[in-house]
């Protein structure tokens, strides 16, 4: 068995899992979405990117490497449903599914679960599921929706409110799957709102919700025309490096240290 096969949960027999669970207590659960990404990108972006990132992070981690779990492809994407190809599940369905997975992992001996979220609008649902898993299984659970790298990546782009199929996601796809990008159909649909507090990249913005078709004709929210493969490679490097640092710190810590029980 090579190193890659050793950390994919589904690639192991129950006996191999039993042995590996004696030395590994950390797992990464990639969660994505199948939804429109403009006329120039495929609908699998959030799913593919979450799986790719989880694999690259595990490969870069020290031994014993964290488990990478079978990914969840579908997400909460009702706001994109006016565009064909979007397959959305309800908040209740996703949270219940993730909860059941988390409880099953805890029964197997996993003590630290990192939910790697490739779709921003999954975040409220995944945070709820994480809370319930922590409450009932008493294991460490967290959700990363880019928090470990967003600040650094923001310095690589010039588009405000670039949140969907724009400069960032088109660049990251050009870097690893250029054949999947139709740059001749890339457009600039940079968003501008009546209040600064609605800007998605403003530090003091509020969370708010809207159907994509109300604010974008193509489904793009950002400027895809500014995307380059070079930017994308730099973004992947940042995301992988930052998440590796985080996973390594979690993997190496006792639950008592993570919870700061030092009094």
C-alpha cells in the first residue's frame, strides 16, 4: 500500500482501519456542492476543489497522516437554482447527514474532525452539525471554509466582492484543470451594493442571503476575465500550506490542550 492509499478511509479494510486508528485520531471531511459556476466553469468546482485540497493537505502532512474521508458532493445551493445544473439539498438534510458521519467517526475512535468546506453557503449548516457532534460525541470538530487562507489570498486579486466563479475560482481552476475553463465565455460581473455593510469582503459586513439571479445575469459574482493560472497556483500554494499548518497543530495536540483545560 502506498502513502496515498493509506490515508483514504474508503481504501482500507476494516482490519487496516483498526490498526491505523491506533495511531491516527484526526480525519478530514471534504464537503462541496454541485452548482452553476457561470458559463465558463463546470458545476463541480466546489466539490472538486474540496476533494483536491483535502488530498494535497494529507499528502503534505507528516506521518501519521490524517484520514481523508469520502467526500460529500451536494450542498445548500438553493440560491443558484435558477441556473440549470444546480443540485441543492436542504439544510436539515445536510446537517443530519454530517451529524451521522461525525457520530460514526467518534464510535470508530476519531477524536478530531476537520470539516473542509468548499462551498461558502454550506457554512451555517456545517457549523450547526459540528456543534451537535461536539455536544453528543464530545470530540473536537471544526469547520474551515477558507478562514486559514482567505486573508492571504485576498492580496492576490483586485476584484471586490469576488465570491463566485470570478477571479479566484477561475484562477484556481486554470491552475490545475485548464481544459475545464472556457475563458472565451468568462465575464466581469463585479458586484456593487447600496450599503458597504452588504459587501462580502468588508470586515464589518453582515451575513445576508439572496438568489444569485437577482444580482447576476450569468451566475458569476466577480470578474472572471482577470483570472490567470499563475494566480491560481499561488492561491493553491497558500491554501495547502496554511491548512497543513492547521491540521498538523490539531493532529499533534491532545484534546485537553485544544480545549485549554489548564486551570
